[in-house]
C-alpha cells in the first residue's frame, strides 16, 4: 500500500517527467547532463567510489583529472538516461531505427531462427533502458527483468513507460525464475542487466584483480533452455545517436 512518503515521491517524479516532456528532446538531453553533473557534486562519496573503481581498472594510465572527468561523465549519462526514460511516450520504433546503428545483428537472427529464445545480457552502460526498445523495433519479442522499486507508484509509472515501447517487464520477485523460463519456452528474448553485485555470494570471480560476486542466473537459464546468451550494450555516441555493440551468442 502506498504511504504518504510514496505519494510525495510519486508526484515529485511525475513533476520531473512532466518537465522532461515539456522540453524539446535536445533541451531535455542538456538538462539530463546538468542533473548528472549536479548530483556528481552532491554525492561526493558515490563519485569517489566511481573514481576508485576507475583507478583499479586503468591503474596509472590516466591522470587524476581524467579520472574525475570520466566519473563526471558517468553521472551525466545516468541523468541523460533518466530524462530519456521520462520521454519514452514520445519515442516510436521508427525513431529508434533512425537513432540506433548496429554493425551486426546476426546473433539475434540466429537465435530467432533456432526458436529457443535467448538471454540478452547487458550492463548499466550508455542507455540500457532504450536498448530493449530497439530490440523490439528490430522485430524481436523481449521481456526484461527489472528490479521492483520500493515505491509502488513510481514502479508502476516506470513500467508503463517501458510498455509504451512494447517491452514486457518481468519484476524481480519469487516468481521470477518461472516467468523467465516461460518466456524462453515461448521463444522470446529475455533481457537481464547483470553487472551489479550479487548479494547471495554464490559465485565469486576475479574482476580487475578483485573478487566480485557475480549473478549466475543468465548462465543457469541458458543451460536449462539450451539457448544462447547474447552480450550487448548500447553506446551513446552523441545527442540522439547510439550504437549497439554485440557479439556472437554464447552457447551452453
């Protein structure tokens, strides 16, 4: 049940989304970057974590200034993605085909022809929200696994925006496993953003010389259904321009 706090958060979100839709697409993009830059300053601890992670990955190959600039750009990208999500009701599949390029979609078509479904694994990179809409625009059915927001009103608002692009949402809850397997058996693609820490700690792997708890769900689902895992990301190139980067399917 929605609390008073939930309703306040919901109306604040609606206000932000409404502003995003009043602005032109280019102005909304600039405003998203501004929000990202602002939050990078308001959340210094989060930015420090980002910089520390960059240092772990790139070692001494970059300067302190470069690390700071990259971390700021990460925040800017999140702000842009948020504003773009708010404008999903203004985006069509025809728009997506114009906005997005992909050098090779053969992995998608091969999986489609095999009629076993596929696990599309991506990360919080570029515009991960828009990538699922592009998959639909290219003619493939996809269900995305999405974390349930603590605020049910905001969660419902975001889900409706996703479904505007014919993206079916599988919420993360006790029935998630059955829902994913059902989608795969129905020969649909399932999108999973799998780059975050897995609190279960069931699978520990080396990641940039550090131990990381990795979600084993994508591999488990692929084995159960004997379908491929297709890695993909949607890279932001410029305003309203993206590139989908993918590779061959990984088979069990």
